[in-house]
C-alpha cells in the first residue's frame, strides 16, 4: 500500500473524499444516473477529476475517471500499453476509492491515438451498455472519447450532461476544504509581499512573477498563473501572461501582478495588487478608491440565495451611474479546484449563491490614463457573513 502522507503534496483527508462520494452517489440515485464520466488534461480547469479522486490532471495528458454509483472508480491515464491493474477495494493509498487503474500512451498531438483512452473507457463501462451515463464538464471532455463510446459498445446507453448534478455539491465547501482554502490565501499574501519587496528597476516582469511563483511552491502550490503589466505610472494596460512579460521595469513605472495559483490541497485563490516604483498619480489613487468601492458594492449583494444574474445587472447599473465602463466578461466568480468555478456572477449563470462558497472579486477597467483594479477572495461563511480571506492591505504600494 502506497503512503499518501509521504508521497502526496498535502493530501486531503480520506473523510473528505468519502463525504463527496456519498453526496454525489445520493444525487445519482435520486436522478437515476448509473455512472459518471469525467476527463481533464490540466488542473487549471480540471476540477471534476480532482474533486472525485484528489488526483490532478497535468501536462496536457488526458486523465479520465469512471465513477459508478455502486462500485469503486476506474482511472485511466498515462501509462504503458496494456496497463490494467485491479486495486484493493479502498485503492492503493494514493488512488483512494479507485478499484481499477488503466493506462495508455496517448497524446493530443498524435491524432491517431485519439481513441486509445476511449477504448479503455469502453472496457471500464462494459457493464453499463444500456445505462444512463452522466458527463461532467462536457467542454473538457474530448470529442474523441464520447464519439467513440457512442459509436461503439455504448451505443445503447443514454448520455447526458450531469454537471448540474455535481456543481452545487462541489461549490459548497466543507470545513476540511476551507482549511486548505485559507492556507492558499495566506500563501498568496506571502508570495505577493515577496514579489513587491523584490521589485527594482531593471528587473523584467517575468523575473518579478517568478519570485511569487517560487514562494508559492515553497508553501505547497503546484500550478498557477502569474499575470503582470508594467508601464509608466498612470498609463493604461492589461495584465498579460508569461509570453508577454519581457519588459524591464523602470523608475517611475507602475507594476501590476495577479497571483492566481493553487495552494496546499489544490484549491485556487486569486490576489491582485499594483505597485509603483515611485509615487502613484492622483488619478491612480482616485481610481483605486473607486474599484474598492465597486468591490464593496458587490459584497453588499453577496448573500445566500442571491441570483448572479441580478448581481451582474445591478453592478453594471452601478458602473453606468458612476461613468465607468460596464463589465463584459465576469467581475467575480467562485473558485475551488477550478481557477474559475461556478457560480459565475454573470447574466447566464443559473446556480444561486449559497453559504460556504468563496469568490474572487476583481473589478477592473482601463481609462485613457490608467489601469485600475482590485482582486481578493471572499468567503460567505456558515452564518451568511462575508469574510475577506486575504490579509494584504488593499492599496497601491509606493516603492520610493
């Protein structure tokens, strides 16, 4: 038996996995769903796989999970041809709740291997040829997997999108989960403080972001995004990914950093701040005060039972009344194992807000003279009260 405590980077308690499995299987029973099918190839937006198994999908390699209502799971991932291993009823210590491990060396870059994972999934689903199969996160499941199953031995099965079965369970966090979430927020505070303390003229944006990433890894992070923007103080812009982080900082510049990584246990939070290698302009300070006001406006609407579509409309009305541009993407959203997790605060979201959900609130906009934003995580606790999870001061950091 493998030792999860020795090998896994901050494993979840088994009791937490068992809690999830019991809730999901009860929902499957209620809705007449025989088996669930999840697949991911990354752990930025691969939350279903991680939620069921405490195993992340990584490297662009497909990780497929077959989750029956009445039997242990099957996990299909990278491995040698012919890998088909039966595990003890409770798994092998790392793959908890998994009764069968299958593997194949398939790659999205080798088109002819597209059906290899599907063929193994068909074997795992052999007893479900006429069953109801619920798919989790259809945007993350490959076309090759579902098409091959439907055309092959599962042609008589009923396939349906079961995301709405799992999402309300996944979005409401347990005390075990929230303990990890708090550690992520604290680690991001430390990562942001270290990056801001290290900033000096001549450093490239990428080098500053690397400091935050290093601190995150030291504190248990595995994956994440570190987005930056720099320019003369008071200039407009937009945070960008590593490919565009080659600019060297100059005295008098403003520098924005988004730390959007996971922490111990794999839960994501999101923290954004701006620093100036000198003094912020008066307009920067004025706009910073406004985005914090916008954040507080949203917090006033964040309560159990609230409708995201209504919050979206009220927020955009607030922005119009204050002469600022309306939000066109998403100005806050849930988080968890997915960097962006339901419910989204947007016109097209159907899930209502509930207790023990946490959210990244990041009102942001550019004018002709500045880029303004604020980004922190907030929790609706078990009493319905709202708590800011990050402790870093909400201000522009002036560095001389």
